[in-house]
């Protein structure tokens, strides 16, 4: 219902005659069509958060919860169909069908990291759900999930299923010159939430979009207070450093962001706020 209301709000503010993308879930970023694939979510309790004072919790999350939605993203060019993460898998097939994309059509999968809410859609009946897809993963993330057997049975199943299609890369530091891992997409180190957590910078002409994965989970409080962490950050200190650096960088350079846990429509820009930062959602058809 909330998504539907947001969708209506987006439609309401559209100027008549605006050059629109094809549908309310798709944004043009240069030559890329970026579609948000909503995989559900729920309200999460503040007990998941660390480093927030009782006063801050009351101020920013007065109801004692925050929306924790899950989004994956489909990137389409004339030649490629790319998935950025795969959600838990609940709605993935249905969402791709909406865009007339079949399992066979996905060429590339970029993983921000290997938590279950990002890789759940990659297997079906224990086999790879996307038989033609090349799977891209950072070296630090690969090393983490293959380092100790007790870590992530599901991650290891995914890595085994896609082992002949696996591309391991080393992301660049934010703002440093980087070679695209595939045309138009650079990998940016965003370590902390997991040891190899990666953001992907989409560049096409003058348009840019940073798909930041799990740089933030609790938007209402982590934007004004980026030092607030989540109980399942593997290195909270590093996660805070990453969040602060990325927020500063995208605000300064006016780069739009898309996030796996940013509430729908999950794309927007960051501005310096009265306290910390503000997230301003982008409506479909607004363009870049
Ligand atoms: Zn996540």
C-alpha cells in the first residue's frame, strides 16, 4: 500500500508532457534503464541499531521501528540485462516477468555482498536460477565467505552453482580513478557491513548513479546520524567510515544513489542536512 501511495504521489507531481521512462519503476541513467525490483520487507525494531542515544531514537524513530525494505535492481542496455543483487527471491521472477525478462536473458549479476537478502534469488531448487549469467563478486567478499565452512552455507551453495561463471575483482577506492569491471560500471570498495561489501558506480555520458547496496539500512536515522550502526555490520567502525565517506562524496559531487534498503522508490540524492544528511527520493520520469 505504501509503495502504491508513493507511486501515486510520483505521478501527481509529474509535469504534463515530461519525457518519461516507460513505467513508474524505471529510471534512465544515460543509456542504462534502471528498474527497481521490490522484494518486500517489514518494519524493523530499533533493537537492531547501535550507537543511537535514547533521545535520538525518540527524535528520528518515534514509533520505535524503521522500514527495512529489500530491493534488487535490473539494469538494461540494448545488449545486456544486468541484475544488481537478487533479493531474498520472493518476488524476483514475477518482477523480471513484468519487464519481460526471463531467466535465460540475464547476462550479468553484480553482487554487493552475500547476505541472504541479496543472494536468495540466485538459486532455484539448488541450481542456478540464471543459467547464462556471469557472477561478479569482490575478492574480499569471496575470501570471507569461503574462508570458514560455518560461514554462510547459502553463500557457498551460490558460489558452487556459479563456479564456472565467477568473476572475482578488486574494487577501487571511492573517488579514485578506476577501470570499469564491465562497460559503464565501476566497482567501489564500501567495506564494513561485510568485509568485501561493494558499491557499483554506473556511468553513461554525464549521468551517474551509485548503487550502494547496504551502505544504510535505517534511512530515517542513519542519514542524519551516519555513526549509528546495525547489529549485523561485520565491522561497525569501518561501516561508519564508509557511510560517512560515501555520503560526503555523493552530496558534494551530486551523484544519485540507489540502495537495497532505501524505501521504495529506492533512488534519490543526498544533500547536506541540518544534522548530517537528507535523502531526497527521485520520482520516476524525473530523469538524470
Ligand atoms: Zn541487506
